[in-house]
């Protein structure tokens, strides 16, 4: 586990939590693409948030499960991990 969530780790979470196979390089090259383009809905994202909260032992901001894109989500999660907010 790293101190920062990566696109590769996000792709694994999407696979494990929602059964979606997503190429992390494709996601990284298009960070503004919508989660629904990959087939991830709000319930799937909520599941990923719960896994990350358990992994890091702290809650993520309330808006984490409302992020619309992988880039937005990773920025929020990683900024939270850095600042401890």
C-alpha cells in the first residue's frame, strides 16, 4: 500500500468491488472521463469509498462518493491523505 492512491489501485478496486475491468492507463490518460463511461455507478463508488476508509482507518470527505471522474476522486482522496483532513 502506498501513501497515495494510484490509477492502478483504483482499477483494482473497481474490479474487486464492481466487477469492472478497466485499463488504468486509459483512465490515467483521460482523468476527466466520467465514471459512468467505465460502468461505475454511485453505489459502486460508495463501495470503493468504504474499502478505502477501512484501509486507511479514517473517513473520507462526504463528497468522495459524489465524485464524477477518476481524476477528481484521486485528487480528493490523495489530498485527504496528505493533509489528514
